[in-house]
C-alpha cells in the first residue's frame, strides 16, 4: 500500500470509507499487495474489513498483477525472441 494511502487511512478513516464505497459503486475492485499485519489490525480497528470484503489481498505485488491479468484475460501475444 502506498505510504500516502496508508497515512490517509489512519488520519482520515471516514474519507477512506467514502472512497471505498464510491469505487465499489463504480465497479472498481480494490486489490492490496504486501499488506502488513499492523495495517490489517488498523483496518479491523476502524471496522473497514467489512467494507473490504470483496477486496483481494495478495502476498506480493507480482501475485496481484498476475491475478488481475488473469481476470482480464489479456492476450499478450508470443514472447519476444532473443534472436537478432
């Protein structure tokens, strides 16, 4: 999670609540990567885990990207050749 979002979450939890609801209403899914336990604990304390029930949590950024690309069914074509 970016440090700006992290800071906003703890200084303005009502604003984050609003943002989560607004994004959800537009069909935008939240995906979190590398979320540390202290951040998860604060989400629980601010009762935001219920709002984030549809969010996806990933252990790494790579796994979040892979999951997103898999959901989008993106065809990236053949891998580039190393031949010159």
